[in-house]
């Protein structure tokens, strides 16, 4: 049975405070999920959003999504190198659910 988890969008100040340190705690972390990468992409027209997945009080997964909005209400979300940890197969898997904001 999978644990009950909750994804939470982090506020701007909360995102930058210890995001990279928490990210490095995962063995399969990626440079493309760091704050520096998100801010680099911001300069290219993307908006970084960062989510943490909680099981109780523990963060079990993280994701930095880069959003680019276009005309007519169309947008794209890109999650390069993420989420962290990478989803696993069917036995003991970690399920991730996309959320609409």
C-alpha cells in the first residue's frame, strides 16, 4: 500500500531557502532541478515553480516545473531532470500526480 502523500507548491522565499540542499539529499538529483537552473531559464522566458511532496512531515519528492504561457491561454510546463526521485516501476512505485493550478 502506498503512503498518503501531498504535493505543495512552495512560496518564493520558501523555494530558495533550502531547495538545493534538500534536492542534493536524493541520490538521483539533477542540475536541471536546481534553483540556479530555474532562474537561468527565467531569463529565457520561463517561470519556475517548485513543489515538494510530503508523506507526513517528510519530503519524499521534489519537482521544479518551468512554465511558459502563450496567447489564447495555452501554456507548457516542462520538468527537466525531474521529478526527484525519478518515478519507479509497479512494485513499490512512487506515483506522481500532475496538478492544475
